[in-house]
């Protein structure tokens, strides 16, 4: 803006605040009065407020504006002599000494009060923003906690904070909290920040709040930030009510003024945790789950509808995979058709992990490539000193072996704290695993679990009834963290991979002895809805490797016949896939068993193996991955299911529909052949096209790892020849490593490399990364 535009903008801001402070019933703003321009004057019924605003700090400009105000006061007083009058002279910065000195002189001339003050002081007539910011900084920010202290109220150590990068979902442009604050304050726009659990969303929003707070306090920015933990407002529908209650929660006494300031566009609103305001235990099948999620988002939708976007910014954050699809997310949050930038939060890269571990006193030399780069988990394992003595051992293990080992270490540490209960490390591991099974009734499988549930679970493992001191130890169990709910005694697992590893314990015990009444009661629960993922399946496979195939098959049959848990059946099906144990139809009739009414993350279909004896009925499936060149008849049957995404393995849409049946629907179908065809249009060597294909399958498509055979899908014969060398190349530069799982070779991506992958995929023709340079030379 030029000088005139800046002055007009400032005067407009002053008028906007004045409208909210004073009654508008008889007020005029920016109008000519008797041939002379006036910034504003308002009549609140008792007093006429005459306002002049300036960015000019000279004494002469102040005299000119004050004389105009005195003249206007005298003119108005002739018409309404019974009114009170007050003159306001508002400056952009603090009034200079020369300006302030004029107050008494013009009070005598006008014969009414004259106030000379800065815009910031004038704005505080509406709301004391600085007082709000001081109150807010002492209240919790989402799930941000001190991972070392046992006291929930201990401040976090900002010295070990590592800022995270974000990337634009569309163009992969990078952002950090500073550049996001720049964009927010310059454009007053809306943004959606997405990331998995524990990726640092709350910490990032806290950092953004502090950045905006500093800008406001330094008078760089006229608007101040308001940060809401959405979990504090479960059940609320109206934004004004949420802001009012938020003020009471943090001890800010001007709740109604805060609401007015929001409506006036004086506040950048940060909404943290849309995934934390829905019920964690869904009922009513597929459509019921969607309805619950949408109803829970009513408050967020109303914020989107009512927030004065264009005058101030709006940030909404939550888990990336909370909704079944992007379409559902846009609808539920009220963002469809709106101009909203979606930013994906990046996890730690190698450099950041090294920097963080160094700060907490750990030698980062032996970081395993499968170590999750999620900040919450890395921080938790480091600050609870679980990593200090294990990194060198973990570096030689696969992900399943490593998590199995970490669970043993966690159990060893906790058994020392619970010695009075007579528990061994083995007992404590069973206890952690049993908690993981109980947590499967929640939608993400991490919890929360109440203290009562934890005590009941411990009684199942140990005969001793916990006393009060032991109960407090339960609340500090390694692997668990407090929730952001009002119930201070509820706990949830600190990480998805950790709880996935722990789920394997009871699955293994069921496979080994499915006639155990206690284990059967545990799984005879239709509310179990969080199936095991890759780590769970691999640990289950490892620990049952000595069992005969027939034992695995009978466990699946028994799980379907004797329990109501689709999750358990799908877990055993996953072990069968790892072992390549077929399950054909006995005769050409209906399948032998039906896995019914399940909420499943991923179902693999290997057409080279006959699983025609299995039916999935009335299940909600997040992802189906089709592979192999076998007969379609080998596929499991699907009846009345809903699938969010299908990776077709190069099959046409018609062929995919032949596999899943006519009464099962899906939202998205990705054809790897079409993706490869698009890459073929690029003017780059074939070897580089194959590299891009492999990176997409590892880092972009669903799943935590890819079977080696999957990298050949959709490629022509000449292109397939490059795959072995490309895999050696990505292993050389630690983008992925090969692990053996059952009878399959799985490539696990190094998630800390995701930023580098995004940069390569975003501009492959211009990339100078060593990976692309060497791929070009193949």
C-alpha cells in the first residue's frame, strides 16, 4: 500500500472499532459534514463521540485535526445542547509528547473532555487484548505436555522445541510458523493444518499463537490470536458460546468483549483438534459413523460460516485421516467451495531427529531407519530415557523386532515401579497388551481408557487389588499419556505404532489357545473396531511361526463362529496372508465364513492365492490393495461393504467391480497404470520415471510398507528392468530398507525423508537431488 492507502486503512480500522464501542443508532462514519470530511462521530444516546485518527506524528497535524473536532462539536451542540460531548484523537503509535500536550489546550477550547491515545489503547476499550494473551499463555494448548514431569502443569521446555515444516497439499510449497503467520496477517485467510496423531499439530499451533502474540505486542500486527482447544467445547454448537466459555476457563473477565472483538474481525482464531470433539465410540454402522462425525463438527462449521474471513485469519487443525475421505472432510468442516489452503504437517527429518536427540543427551548415531519420526513418540521415548540404552541394539532390527524389543524394555522399567504388586516384566507386558485390546473399542485404537478400566485390566493380570499409590503409578505408565479431556484420570496410548505392536499380544494368545474362555470373552465384543496394522501382523506372525497352518486356519474359523469381532478375524486373515496360507471354497457355493460388520483399515487381495472361502460383509474398509496376476475367483467376496479407496494393481474399473461385486461401493479408485502413463509423458529418462513410480508407492500411497512385487505393477518390460537398481539406490541413500515378513519381502519407507520425496515428486525435471542424479545415469 502507498501512504494514502495506509492512512485510509488505519482510519477504517478506527471506525470499525468505534462502531463496536459506541452505539450506531445516530452515528455517521467517514461522511462529509457541512462540506468537511470527518473520520467518525457517534451518538450513544447520552454522549456524542467525535473521532479523528491519524498516522502522522507531527504536532501541526494534531492541531489541525483537533480544531476540526472542536468546530464540529460546537456545530452539533447548537442543534442538541442537552447532549454530552467527547473528542477522541487516535494515533497509530503512542502519542508523542507534543501531541499529548495539546489535550488540556483543546479541552478548554472545546469545553468537553478530550482524549489523546494510541490505537492500541483505544482498541482496549473494546477488549483488553494484552490481558487476554497473558491469561491464555498460562492455559493448556491442546495435547502439548511436559513429557518428563509427572505434574501436568509443569511448563514445557522451549529450549528443546524443534520447529516443524508444513507443505501445501496442492503445490508442495513449504511453510513454517513464521511464514504462515506472515500469510495469515497479510491476507486474513483460512487454513487447514493436517497431520497424524503425535505429529506436533498442537505444538505447531502453540508456536503460531506465540508468533502472532509477539507481533501484536510489538505493534507489528493490529489483530491478536485466540486459541481454542476444541476438546474443551464438546457439545457446543455456537462460536460465540465457545469463545465466552473459553474466556471463563482461562480466567479472562471480559468474555462478552472478547466475542465482540471476534465479530469485529480483531481476532485471528486458531481451532486445535477437530478430531477430538467426536465420540470415541461409534455406533450404527458406516452411515452412523459419518453422521456422528458430521454432527460433531457443527461448532467448526459454524465458525467457518460466521468468522469474518477477509478481516482476520482462521486456522483449523486435526488428524489427517480422521475422516474417511477428503470429500467427507470438506463437507463435515463446511469448507466445500471455500478458498482454504490445506497444509500437511511434516514429521521430523533425519537432521531434526539428530538435533532433538542431541539436545536431550542421546547419541543419534544408531537411529534405526524404521524409527517413527513422529515428534511426540520420539520425545516420549527419549525423555522417559527408554532410548538412552537401546538405540545401538534397535539399529539392527526390523520394525516388528524393534517394537517387540521396546515393549519388553517398557515392561521392565514399569515392573520396577509396581514391585509391591508382585508383578514381573512379563506380567506388565501382558497388562500393556491387554490395555491395547481394550482401547480397540475407540475409533483410532489408542483410547482414552479410564482409571477404572485400567484397574480392572490390572486385576485380570494380577490378583492384587491396587492401592491408592499404585493407582497413581498406573496413571504414569510408560506408553500412556493423559488425554485432553476434562477427566484427568483418563489415558491414551502415546503412539499408533506402539499400540499396534501391543495389540499383537492378545491376538497371539488367541491363536495359540482359542478355547481359553477369558480370551474368548475379551474378543467377543462387537464394539472392537481398531484392527491391527502391519506391525501388529508381523509381530503376530513372528510369535506364531512354529504353529501349523491348520492351527491358524482353525483360529480364523473359531474367531468367526464364536466371537463377534470382525477385527480379530481380519487380524488372523492378515497373518494368513503373510504365511501365504490359502482359504478356498470347499465347493462352489457361498464362502465358508463371513467377516461381518467390521471397521477395517486395510484389506489386501493377492490374486495368486485362493481366499474365495472368505466373505467381508457390511464392513467399512479404508483401503483395499489388489495385487497378483491370478484369477479373479481367488479374491474374497464383498457384500454390502463401503470402501474408501482401492489401489487397483493396474486393473481396469470394470475388472475391479467384478472383484468387489455389484452391491459394494467405493469412493476412490487409483490405477497404478494410469499413474505410470502420466509419468511417461514427462521428458525425463525411463530410469527416473521408475524412480518416481517407486517413491510414489512408498511414500504417497496408503500403507506403511510395500511388497517388492508391487513395484513392478503397471510397468512395461523395459521399465521393469530398472526396478532392482532403483531399489538398491533408495536403500543406499536410506529412503527405504527391505525387511522380511513371513514369506514376503517388504520395503518400509523412511518417513523422515518425506520432505525430500515431496520435493523430488513436485519438480522431477529440475531436481538436483543425488537420488535423481544417480537414477538418470542408470
